[in-house]
């Protein structure tokens, strides 16, 4: 299944569900993940100044580093709904907690979809009451959960890795309103490794910084972003360094899939900036390039417009570089095509245009001013993005 790296492994001790409860017309719109025991947990949330009600409640529930369940609905973000929205998020947690026999504070709520619309809380509370009978620990249940969290995504996104005796599985959604700090995305990681919450927090922060904070679709930072990890400890202790590496690997995979599945996107774009004077300069310039509508549309049209890259690099005022040292490399290995102020010719531009027609485009930008580098991911900007967002609520 596109977007899912095989093999996708359910995690011992966790059960899932995904179903339609009528928020959407037909597709899945309600998901739950539940651990038989209390988990050590950590999360990273949006930095938008108007966080959704589920984010506000989720921060409260995670203060002690413990969770046992996640409840998610799609199509309605429960954002900009005031005190009533916060009360609704708490009521959903209470309803699920009552159904599962756990404290409401052990439930993390998430909502994604349209902003400024009241949550259908009665429908959600009724669905929570039916959860215990519907939960399952197999792969189909996990896949249904991954589909239930989707909004404008065209496919679910999931990955599993093994760390010694333990399993790590992550699922994510996100296709638009994406430019971190995080993105309009939900990402959930489940593991049976035994790791304390402080260690999980450090590992998750590092993984997020190398992955979800390096992805862009449209330069907009959402109000609902959530990345959370639950560890039930069933498999016993694992090497902390190996676990952190695996978590980062899984997060990078999901971040790339989010960029690949950007609204209307036809191409995954990787921008690697090298030979920068500082890591901050490398990241600022990489993001300037991947966020540029002119660069994104040029790549969509396979237009080898070197000038658009020059513009995007040059507008990073705090990190000036010398144009004569700048070069761009399209592709990798022996077939890579390099362009600079000194090497342009019609035949080279035609070959770059041919390369840009690929579904995955890798571009390296050498600044010639240091030894620091950063990688970011994004997608092209197409008519499909405009259509998706011009009529999003109509």
C-alpha cells in the first residue's frame, strides 16, 4: 500500500480501531489507540499562537509523562471554538476513559480538519462508548486507525522498525497547511520498549527536529500539530541510542511521505544545502528554497530556471554568500547535473529540465562558504493545490 513501508507491525499490548461515525459522509473519521497498561509518553505540539482545544487539553494530560489512550477525529479541528471547544475535548476524554475504565487524564485527544466549527461532541461521546468491543490488535485495525486520521491525504502513512526485542510503529497524516514548527500533521508512535518519559522526550525532540521540522508544503503552520510517542514497556529495556536512531529514521520516512503527498503534489523535492558557514545558515537557505512558490512551480513545470534559486538564496538577508561560489547539482552520482554562473548553456538546461520531470527530485546547493549542511523536503506547487484549498469548505 502506497505510503506504508512494509512490513507494518502491530505493537504487542496496543489495540486500535478506525471507523466512520458520521462526521464524514463515508470515509473513516474516528480512531482510537489503546494500551492495556499505562505508558510512558512524550509529545511535541504546535507553536501556533492559536492552538486547538485538543492541544491545550493534551498538554495538560501529558504533564506527568503518562498516557494510555489516544482518541482522534478528522474533518473537524476543534480550533477557535473557545471555552466550549476545550470543554468538548475534555468530555471526549472522559467518555473514552469511562468506556475503557481509565482516568480521563490518561487519554490524549486529537482533532484535525476545518477550523472554527463546533465539535460534534454528542456523536463522539456515543462512539467512545462503543470502543471496547471494536478494538483489535491486528494489522487491519492499525491500518484503519491510520486511515481514520486522514483529511486531504490521498493515502495513509505508516512505518514499523525493530529495535532488539522491541517494535516501533509510527503513523501520520498531513498534506496541507504544512511548514514547521511542525505542520498540520498528526503523528503517533507506539512501542513496547521500556523507556522512561524523560528519555522519550529527548529522543522525540531530536527526531522531530531532524524530520517534521524539515518538511514544507505551503509555508503555513497549523493550529493542531501533534507528535506523540507511547511506550508500554512490554518488551523490556532497549539501547537508548539505538532507539533514538530508529525513531529518527521512522520520523524522516513519515515526514518525506507527508511532503510526497502534499495537496496537489506530483513530486517530492529534497533540498540539501552544503558548504554553509553555520547550520543556521544552511537551514535558513534550504527552507527559503523549498518554501518559494516560484521554485516550487518551476519544478512542477520542469522549468530549469536557475534565477529562481538565486532569488530564494539571495533573499536570506542574514546569511549572504558570494554568487561566484554558488552551484546547484540536480540528481546524484555520475549522472548529476551541475549549474553555476560559470557553467550555464542551453544543452545543460535541457538536460536539467528532463531531470525535473521525475517524481522525486534531489537538488544539492553548494554555497562554498563553510562545512555545514542541512536537508529539507517539500513538494511542487500545482493547480491541484489551488483547487483543493479554494473550495475546502464549499
